[in-house]
């Protein structure tokens, strides 16, 4: 809380300004009247000036940005690292190998689709997963006669349960609460393993069910897709080893993620594109995606820095503490985990993680629950399992468009499985004592 807030504004007024700022952020983003970047920067600045903090507002914003510099750096270099590996051809042989071995039996194709989705999702982008996997698999699904809703469902499950440290929701939670990514992700590895086991179980069940349905009308022939065998790209095994080493070092938490990805990017560029001009071409190709998300994260740092520096965040948390019984606050992370997937249908990622999550984290702090716990509860569904069916995310329309199905078909078929994954992971988080019961 700002040491001089009493001179400018009472606690009640600060809380009111904070709630108005968050509400304005939510309404502005959800109604698409303003972009997330504009909302995250302008609204807290106006609120701080109204509270009388004047030029101190700039200091609060800078403090917030400095607090998430590591997160921003990690995201930028993660995009560049995986983009370089993709351009070097690391994923292409893995995709073709997988398509060759799964044949045309639905009981193999559907789990294989989930595995392919997980492999492609290593770059952390749900949109990339859908753009790469669905066009590659759709001809096979059509040839065999498998329901296209199943393709959309299993790819959505694979991308949704795979909340990696460099994916958008994890980065947003880290930036909004100023918590290291490793502190959020490491305890969740076992929970994610439970979720991934569910993904493959569902994929196998759907595949077997579809195989039985097709067998009732005809006998599916066992054959291999016509995938041309290709020569492995240069340095394939070196690139694969480097990727595994980078991921292991990042997950271990012993080295700061931004340093890991920075060094990994330099090695990957030097190994695969030794000429400076070629390196510049690769960097230029992937810079737009990195800059877009980095700008949002910079704005988010400013947003939370101002709310924290002015004392609005603490005042809102105190108001929530007075309104809710202590028992209710103690169970708030569990309630958030249970409702996390449906919340994706109500909030877009930026408005929830930067507007709502800090308030919830501040409230539970009164009953000695760490903000990390709230972040982990949110990641069980808010734009992880929820993003592939949310009409508030462009990736959802990629899924339905590429799969040649309607949004209603996709949501009716896929939402029950995504919600079940979220509930199962919430139960696992309680069982592993990550979320208090």
C-alpha cells in the first residue's frame, strides 16, 4: 500500500476507484470498445490521477513493469526459440512419423491426434496447434469417416490441458501477481500429468467408440496414410537434444527461464542459421508474435503496478475480506478451480488475469493463503481447458473453421470433456495439497 495514500484518498474511496477501474477494464475489453493494451494503460492511470497521486503514477507503473521484466523476456525468447526450431524442421519429421504409425484405425488415429497436438503445443500457442494439426489430420478423418467433432475435441483437450510455463495463461498469472513462473508451474506438474492421462483416456474411448460405429457399416481397412518418407533435417538430433535440455533446465527452476531461453535461442540460431542475414530473417519472421504479447505484458505490469502502488489493490482486498466470511475465503481457491473452465466463457484472458485474479489473490491473503494458490486454481480452467470453446478467443473460431463444423456443434460436443478435465485436475490439486479443501 502506498505510504502516503491517506493524504490523497480514504481507503473506501481507493477501494471504490479500484473496483471501478477493474469493472471498466472488464466492460471495455469484453464489449470490444477498447483494446486490452489501451484499457490496461489508460484506466489505472486515470484512476490514480483521480485519487491525487499525480506524477507518482509513473513511478508506480515503472515499478510494475520492472517486476515482470523476467516474464516478458522469457516469453519473447521462448517464441524466438521455438520459432527457430520450427523453421529448422524439428517438428515436421515428428509429425510425419506419427501420421505413418497410427494407420487408419480410429482407436489409433484419435489418441495419435492428441499426441500430435501435444507435440505442436510445445511452442505455447493454441492457434498454432490448430493451424498445424487440424489441416494435417482432417483428410485422414474424412477418408476413414471419423466424426470431425472428435478431431476438434481431442486437439482442444490436448492444447487446453497443456498449460506450459510459457503459455499465455501462465504468463498472465505470473505477471498479474508478480510471482515467478516456476513457483506456479512446478507444483502443478503432477496435476497436469493427471489431466494428460485423462486426455488420452478420452481420446482412446472416443476412438474405440467411433471404430465400432464404423464397423457396423463397413470393415475399416488397415492401411497407412500416404505420407512420404523424408530425410531428417540437418542437425535434427542436436536440435531435439537442445530442446529437451532447455525444457529440463527451465522446469527445474535452477536457472531463470529468461536466461535459459535466451541462451537456447542463441545456440539454436547459430547452429541452424549460421549466416547473420539468415538469423535476421528468422527473427523478423517471429518478431510480430513476440512483440504483440510483450506489449500486453508491459501494459499489464503497468496496470498492476499502479493498482498496487496506489493502495487500490489492498483496499479492494480488504473490502472483499469484510464482505466474505473467513470460511468462504478459505474455500475460494477450491471454488475458483471448480468454476475455472466456465469462467472462460464469461471473461477473456486479459480481463480475468489482470483484472479479477489480483483482487482474488489479495482477498485470500487475509486467511494466509498464498497468491500462488489462486493462480494455480485459475490455471485449472480459465483459458486453459476453457479457451478452445470460448467465443471470446479467436482460436475457438480457428478450431471450428478448420474442422468444418459449427461453433454450436463444437461447444455441445467438447465442453463436457473440457469441464470434466478441469474438475478432475481440481480434485488432483486438492489431493496433492496444492489447493486447500
